[in-house]
C-alpha cells in the first residue's frame, strides 16, 4: 500500500465524517423540536387589566372596539348587553352590567393546547390544573377571581379561549 493511497483513503474518511456531523447538526436544530417547559409564552391579553372593566377602560387598553351585536341572557341578567370586538376580531367582549364579563380570544391556532400556554396567553401566573379536561376542551372553574376559563382545541392547537369573569 502506497502512502498516496493511504492519504487518499484518509481524506475520503474525513470527508464522510464531516458530512455525518453536518447531518447530525441539521437534525438537531431543524428536525427535532424540543419543547422547553419553561419557555416564555406570548401574552395575547392581560386578563387582569381587561376583566371587570368598563367599555371606556377596555378601549384605553385594547384600542377602539366595534359594536357587533347585542347579547341577551336572562340567567346572566342581561337584556341588551353590548358585544364588542377588538383587534380585528381577535378579542370579543360582552359587557354585562357595564363590565367586561365574557371575554373570548380567537385566532389562536399557532399555540399548543397546553395548560401553561393557555394560562400564559391570558397572563395568568398560577399554573393550576383544570377542573375538566379532554382532547377538545380544558376548563378551570373559579380560577382566582374568574368564574370560568375554557379553552377549546382543534388539531392539538388552541382554537379559542373564553373567560367568564363574573356571570355564570
């Protein structure tokens, strides 16, 4: 075996090893998506700043809203409650007894259907287990000062979140 042949084979092995390392790096960063349980969640709405507020106070936080309908619910004591959308329909609020009571967040399909993500979207810090949970819905009863928080999923992603602040 000549020295040139040995160098040629060694160069081929170095090239093969280099390609294998590049493939491993590609797989690590682009194929395997590890989920960090402590990764920050994007806050879509600070529930503590919006719930229980008047239309004027909510408009100061979310911007000008658009009246889309009037809501009627005898159980909630609502005869003609304004239903207002904000942020191009992403946030819908029904004002019952002149406060932001039923708050719905739409267009959330980019978020995983996980407890910490759902609560993080609302800027709620306490990671409490839901009182009801299945593949399509998670629900918290009496989470802090809120009567009910419900999240609904579609294909493993959040579809929308509905919060009942005071009324049942």
